[in-house]
C-alpha cells in the first residue's frame, strides 16, 4: 500500500477500525497489488516523453532552497536565497497529496511522506521540482528581484505557496499564493497576553519581526536565525498559534533547571496587515548546535564513541529535569522523545518543546493512548456519526470541556490543550511520564534514533536496527529498570504492518501476495482489538474512581524519584567504559 495522507485514517490511526472516507478520497491505488506496474500502453508508459519530468537539473544560480518537509509530504519549507536578509515569513510550499500514480512515482512523493531533513530531501525529485517551479515564478511573474522582495515582505505571516494542478512539466503548473490573513487575525499583541497572564507577567524583551534574519528552517516551527550577529532559535507556529502562547507562558514561568531550556530571550512582534495590531509572532531561545539525541546517539555508536558514562549522565540529567518539572513547577511533560532533547556545548542534555501537545499516536503510555484513541475517533469527520457520537460521550465524561480545548483560539487554559493528559491525575501523569522515560532510556542505552524500526511517520538518517523492547546493548540492571518503567505496554501496529522504504506492508505475507485491501483489513482488525482494550480500561477506571478504589499507579511503575535513585546507584557501581 502506498504511503499517503489517506494511509493515516485507513491504517495508521485507530480510525482505521471505522474509516469511511468521502468519495473524492476513494481513489483506488493503481493497481492494487504491492508489486504494481503501470499499464503497458504507450499512453501510460514512462518511455512516452509526456510522462517524464521535463528536467530535474537545478538552475546554475538557484534563487530558492528547500530546507525540509512536514505535513506528511505536503508542506515544504523554502527560502528565497537572493534576499540579503530573509525575514521569517514562513511562506512554505504546499502540494496536494491527491496526485495521480504517475506523478507520485516520478516526483517521489511517497518518499517525501516520511523524509523530513534537508540533506535527504534535497535529493528527492519533488524538492528539485519545487526549486525549478519557484525559479520560474520569481523570474516570470515579477518585474525584478527587488519587486519580489517587496511583495514577500508585505504578505501576511505564514502565507502559502500552493502548487495547483501539479504536472511533470513546470510550465503547466499553476501556482497560487494563499494569503494567511486568518493566522494574523488570531495572533495576539503583548498587551492581550499581559491581560490574560497578569500585569506583572515577565515578558521577554520585544524586538521587531524584520530584525530577525533566517539562516535555515530546521522544523515546521523552528528556524535558525541571526539577530545582531548572534545565532538564536526562532520558534513560531503557522497553525495552532494557541500552542505557541501556551509554550511561551510555560517557559516564562518554569523554575530554572540546568537541563531545561532557558526562558525565551526575545518576544518577536509583527505589525499585521489589517489595522494597527502589532502581534506576537514568535519568540527566540538559545541555539544548541550539537543537535538532538535522535541524531547524536546512532552517530556516536557507529563510530564507537558512545560511552557508558555519557549514557548514564544523560539518563540522570533527563530524569532529574522531569522530577524537577513535577516537584517544583507542578506541571507535566507529554512531549518526551529524542527529537526534543538537544545537547549543550558541554554535551549536557537540554529539554525543549513545551507546547504540551504530546507524542505521536502509539508512542505514549497505554493509558494515554486509550484516551487519545477515543479522542481521534470522536473528532474525525471520516468516522460515521453514530460511532463518533458514542466516543464523544466517553470523552465528555473524561474532560467535560474538551470541545473548548479543541477550539483554535487561545483561551489561557491552566493545564494546556492536551486532552488525554488533562484527564489524568498528577500521579497518573507521573506514571505516564515514567513510561515514556523508559522508552527514551532504551534508546539511550541501545544507541538508536527511536523505539521503532521504520516508523511510518518519519524516517531517520540512521534508522534503528532493533525495535523496543528487544535488547542487545543495554546492561541487565538498566533492562530491569526499563521493563519496570514500561509496565502495561501493549503490542504496536508495527507487529502487523511495517513501512518498507515508502510502502506499508504486512509482516505475515509475502510482498507479491498482498494487496492494499489486505493491509487495510489487517489494520482494521488490529485497531478494533486496541479500541476494545482501551474501552475496557477506561470503563474500569471510571467505575473504580466512582467507588474510590482506583489505583492511580495502575501498572505499578516506579516514580521519577525512584528511577533517578536507580540510575545514580548504577552509575556509582559501574566504572566508565566504551560500549561494546
């Protein structure tokens, strides 16, 4: 089965158990078998010149650069290289996922679905195609480059370059700019934030949007920027501005800790196109150039440089930071994964990303997943109404105001917008954090980039060679600790369906014997079982909470403090050494 956004609802999410896509999305794969080939007619043959890309040769002096990808292969971060100073307009390119098989294959859209980083993405046909399209647009539709610069700086923040009617010939592609006035309308001025948070709230120093100059786009919400010759990270969101303001509030009020990102340095404001409102578009934080543990761990291991004392140091620092968040700041951290752990200049871990959105489906603790499955089914418009209504009732019992939290507006909720985590008590939240910590500890001691091989959502430069909870390199004492942290774990979809390169395949059948429908049927069966288990767990929890007999640490996991003590005890027993 080909990778596309349809695969999320039909296979990857629990909605697969009930998925009923609208007619315009029911486009059959061509053909249905995994070993597909186009019809051998001249009309569809790749020997026919009309079915080939006109060229993928980059211009001699390219005016644009593609820095990455998001939106499961539909959003591409692009920068106009000819501007002497590039403001953080975040004017990304958007490509529809609903493309004919011929175009999908020629432009490698299935690979773009899971390829995020600039180094690998730049080698794909779609990235080169976009550079050529933008080159032609810039030179043909504007009088000169100065005219384009004036236009670029006038559009609303987060406007979109939409490639309509995608074609293999760049001359046939229709390009449209979607002006994102709606986003600027939702952005709030510092005065409103002060009103919501209190007149004495410690907002960072305010600087102007056009004093921020982009060096590169690192993520859909993160740019490396230069301000007065200093490098910083600029955080901004072109969708879901409410999460930006929640994170800003969090970072300004957290108790300081050596292994948690420092409070923001600048508040970046932009004058909006309508009216006189000067709104907060983002903020800056320190730039840690050594990168994330996701990339560092496998690279060090590959070169025989991953030291046991470093692994223990990082594990202890991370656990200490989580304990501090709970005990001193009284909050939870649902975003625990290697992507959100960077290394400082002294090679100490630093936790980043405090939007409190949570991790991908299936990556969290089973009690979190149970509620998230309910939320996804309750709010997905492709699930039959009779089914979604049932799960909305369950969700309302868990979080009575969940609909207000789903609203796009920022309303200053005390505990953020993460419905599954808000539904839990403080003790339950800590137990869920310990579960995620266990999976991260497994990655640290195994020296891999993630807990799953060939994760559907994202491929890595260095893919894991094993999958949690298999062990090869972790010391026995740490294996025992990780197993205690991850009590209650359930089997994942990857036992049944895996990503092989850019396709979803069954693990139980030969490649040439399976069809896309087989994959969908297997996903439906898997998710039906998981949803049934989730309902039983939530029903038991609800009943026992009413009688006062519910154990908030249902799976009997250690506390964060107990994990910290176990790590420190192991560190004191084991001399420094290189990993085998």
